[in-house]
């Protein structure tokens, strides 16, 4: 018998069947996420620029509605506040909130996917 896995020979493993189900390693960055968002060595998505969560939601709303002006409508303001309130109350699902004293909102892959689902499916 072998004492550790490094010493296992091919003949000892020949009859074993290995099945692996691979999960996707990464999630793609959507067009409405700021261009300087990147996945860091700790597997968290971060923004290269300082940006609060509220500012991120404003940015996303403008991209989703093709709003290139500096004006925000009342409907947009309501949507932004609604999304912010959801994210603020569910940080495990949507990522760590970035307030004025934090650099930016952080996401895991799963949290980023949840964020995508939230902003794409909220009217």
C-alpha cells in the first residue's frame, strides 16, 4: 500500500472511474459594468476607480437606459433607490456595500451574477 497519493501508480488507479462536474470558473463582465472592474487575486470583482455602491447603480442604470445626459429622471431615481435598498439589506447575496469610506463594491462570481439578475429583471 502507498502512504500518500504521490506514490500511487497508474496500475493502482486503472479500474477507478473519476467523474468531475466542472463549474464555470469565471463570469463575464456585462457591458453595463464599469470598464475598470476586474477580478482580483482573491477572486473578488473590484473597480479600479473609487465608486460607492450607489454610484455604481447610477452608472448601471444609465447604461441600461442609454442615458448619456447628466440628468436623471424621477423614474430612474426610484429604480436606483429600490435596487440600492435591496443590495443594502442583502450583502451576502449581492456583495459588500461600498459606502463613502470604501473604495468600491466587491462581488464574488455568484454575487455578480445575482446583481446581473437583479438589475436586468427589475423594472
